[in-house]
DNA sequence: AACCCGTGGAG
DNA sequence: TCTCCAAGGGT
C-alpha cells in the first residue's frame, strides 16, 4: 500500500504526456501497445501518429491491404507485428462484428497479443484490475524487492506476476500500471538509474546491497549468425526485378533477387557459384558495378550485403516480377533495401 | 524450454 | 567500434 501510494505520488509529478493516454479507445490503445513492443517511445511515436492518421478506426485497418500496413511499418522492425495487427483487425471485424473484445481472455486470444499487451489493453481501455508486467516492471520490482530469479524462467514469471498483482493499487489500476512503467523508463533506468532522486532508495534492496547493475538477472545470450547476400540490381527497360518475400522475417515486403553464399568470397568465386549460374542460366549478362558492402545488423543475424548492378540483354520479363521506379517506391521494403535505394538515388 | 524475430540510440 | 537493450510474442 505504501509502495503504490509512493509510486502514484511520483507519477503525478513526473508522468509523460503521451497521445495514447488521452483516449480509452481500445483500438487506439491496442495500436500503441503493439508499436511499443520492444520499441522506445521516441522511436514509436511518429509511427503511431502516421498509423492512426491512416487508419483512424479498426475497420479502416481491416479493410486495408497488408502492403499498405507494412509500408507504414517500414523501418520500425519486427514486421510480424504489422502482419499480425492487420490479421487481427480483420479477425475482430468478422468474429466480433468490429467491436474490440472487452475481457482479458478474449483480448489475450488475439494474434500478436500476449500476457503483457492483454493486461495493458484490459487495464487502460477497460479499467480491469490486472497488473502489467513488462521490461520496466521487471526491472523496477527486481531491484526494489531484490528478486534475483530471471523473468524468462517459469518460476520467475510466477514470482513477478504474483508480486505485481499484490502491489497493484485497488482503485487506480490503470494509473498505477502507467506509473510503474514510466518510473522504470524515466527513473529506474537500465543503465545509470537516477537513484539520487528515487523515492524508493531507502527500501530498495538492490541499492542497499550495491546490486543495481546486477538486477534484473537475464538469461538469454542470443547467438548471431553471419549471412552474405548478393543482391542483383537488374534494370531492364526502365524496370527493376523486384519481388515479394514469401517467408522469413521480411515476409510480405519486397526486395531485389539475391544470391546467398556461405562465407565472404571474392568476385570471381561469386560468379562461379552454383546459384549464380542457375539464376543467369541462358541470359547474356554483364556485371557493371558493385556497391560497398553493407553491414546490416539484426537481432539474430549480421547481414553482409553487396549490390551488383547487372545488365541483362535478353531478359524474359515474364519470368520475373518487374516494377518501375514509381511502383517500387510504393512498396514496403526492409531498412537495408531502403538504405541502398537512398544511397544510389534509384528513386 | 529454447530459440526465433528489427532497428536505432545510448554509453 | 562494441555492447546493451527498448511498453514482447510466436513457435
């Protein structure tokens, strides 16, 4: 009880003005929560504005094409969020008659909505008494209450959810949930937290045992693989070969055809690659130039990408999807492709 | 359970 | 340059 009173007092003085806090429209709150998954407010804010402007209501989103949604998401990353968002909008339009579900179980069942997001929507839009447990909450609770169990583990999840539920204010749930996340984002930050102005220093176990930098305990060490992609920039009769990606992390977006190789190789080795030969089989082609090597760092991959400018004399355009510069600009592309296009002023 | 998924900013 | 990681979720 002392905890939530202190927290709410801090919030009254320090809270951020954020556009999605001005509404109780579950659609708008849902959009904001999906955008903010693993994403900083400063990065997500402009996307939120664009998104709501383009799709003011759930039915606007449901009636859109997936490509439009991905185009608006371009540059934000984790593109499955955009695909799931669109899928779920259509699902709500059909299954729930366009009315956003108002109970926790139904909200949780939506694709792209997990424990955190379901609790957030339930709390912020419908004032249900559910604690949110996100990265901020885990960090704040682990430090103040000295919880050393990693949140990723099963027992860790139970500990943090139990503790969060116990601390939840029984009147101002929604504000309490906003407060603890703002507190984590502004005061109890991952690096160099502002302990000198923290209202919980006297009771904070991490602070008083000099363990601020050790909490929260995290398990996962992700493994990063290197990939070597050679994109083929084939401009034929004012059009580029440019096709839709049908699987993987960039599914639904577009890119140039590419030849992937196992390791860093030189030009002559590349031209002797089996996949290179298969791609160009009967074509008369000439390699005009190549780009620098782009290093594109993803969460699980380092992509080393080279773009090869190639002229093909006898290209059979029926075998490829070709688009004009104007069409290309309208299509959703991963950041890597966008950077290349900008660098070479293809558009 | 363990591993997968983007991008950019801070330090 | 390098590491960490941010309003997590799906498989």
